[in-house]
C-alpha cells in the first residue's frame, strides 16, 4: 500500500487501483500509463510540482499529453511566476519519486490545482504513488481530498 491508497481507503471513497509493468527506460511516465492501461491520454492525469515565486510549492494535475501553462498555474495561485520545482525538493516534500508522484497522501498538503478537463470524465486516473501504479477515482473526490481548485492549466 502507498500513502495515496491508504488516504483513499481512510476517506472511504470509491476507487480502483490499476497496476502495469513500468519500463525503466520509459521516462514519459503518464503516457506509458495511458498506453499500458489502454486509456485515452486525456483521462490519465499527471501530477507536476511547481515552485511559486521561488518561495513555495504547488501541485498541478493535468492530462498526461498536455503541457502545463506556467502562467495559468501562477495566476491561479496568486503568484507572479511559476517554474518546475527541483526534483530532489519534490521527492523530499511529497515523499514520492518522480514518475510516481501522487496528488494524494503527500507528506505535506500543497496548494493543488486540477485542470478543468477532469470534470468531463466519470473517473480519472492519477499516480497511486509509484511508477506502474495508478488510482482511478472521481475527480470530485480527488478535489476534495487534495483541497484542489479546478482551473484551466493547459497551454
């Protein structure tokens, strides 16, 4: 069990865990998950951690094939600027390795922003806390558990 799965169980929400064989040579983690689980890349979401004005971290959750708009997440977070966070800092802050960062069960609850496209699906898929493991859940449950805000995040 990962912290993400434990949090979903504790919250008593409906969810399913999906496992697949991760190819260590593949660094397109989210696209690999969509492909191996036979899902449209618009329904599988990646978790990206950004640095806001170099002072605090925030989480963006968006479709795996989409590009995060740094302007959009900065604006949503009321920051002047957003940049991708340092990999080591992401691991320390979330407790997860890159490619397996789940929006659920992070060591520290960060400001979280979920792309509005998540609302169009009955369920979405996000990392369950390690490479090769996805959790399927209702976007509204994800929003509630992360205290996330639905915003337009893609370019």
